[in-house]
């Protein structure tokens, strides 16, 4: 049965979020709508969380606003509800956060834990990026611009994560799984994200993928 929380959620003002986002010691953001996913496990003892990974997702592809992303992450998706969903039956996936088109922020896994968002992946010679990363999904596709509210909340959330964890790098799913993944795609404005982040933190603390930001740290 699909939970009422995933079928219908109360909107949260993105403007208010941008001023108050914080990550608590338990890894949960109190301003996010919390939908705990069973699709996670503990990080290995002593793991340093130093990578932020940006994704995009829409279910069905190219359609926005439905409950299906959250249902997928919580193993509650009715795979008979749309022909595309049939291929998702065996999947057990999650991300730490989803930022919807209207700026609503959803959280599925504590950032202290390991969400299942990256799959087979490698970053700077380190494999299994789920082990040391935090995954943020933007509701969107490779074929359409993201919204101003999404960038606003992404920057605020990233700043909050920087205050809690020793993040050093940010990458797209396409950068850690090249040839297998393409998101967040060509419509994601890396320079805008970098500028918006600088409005929240005094110095550029994150290293951006080569060639996508305003300048490389």
C-alpha cells in the first residue's frame, strides 16, 4: 500500500528553506519532508563523506509532479501504473534528497548513511561512490531546464551539507559513471549552481568538475 505521505505531501516554501536549512547530527534535515527509505545501509567505520553527486530523475520520464519518485525510493511503486514502470520492478534504489520542480525538499536517507544512488561508479580512482558521497536528485530530465527554485534550494542544501561534512568535490552522475549515465545533463547550469552556492558560503569550498564551473578550485 502506498503511504498517505507519499501520495500527497504538504508544500514547503522554498524561500523559507533557503534561510534555515541545517543538517542535524543524525543526518536529517529538519526542514525537509522526511520519507525514510529502506534502501540504504551503514557506511563503513571511519568513512569520510567528501563527495556531492547531482542527478536528475522524472517518473515517468519527462513527467513532473507525481508521487512516483518517492514511491520508487520507498519500494511502494505500483509497477502496473504505467508501462515504463515494468522495467523498474527489480530496482532497489534511493537518494538522500529529492528537490522537486516547485522547490519542495524531500529526504529519504540520513546523510550519515549510504544511499543507493550512484550504482557502478568511480571518482578520482575511488570506486563505489555510494560509500563516500551524498546524492541529490533534481526532478527533471536531460532535455529541459531546471527551475530557479530548484537551484535556490540546491545551493542552500549544499551549504548546509558543507557545514556538516568535509565535502571537497561535487560531480554529476555523468562524471562518476560516464557512458552509463548522462545526468544531470546539458540543461543543468553548473556556473549558476556555483554562483548561488557562493551566496551561502564565503569561499568556494567545493571543487567542480573540470570545465563546467566559473572557475576551478
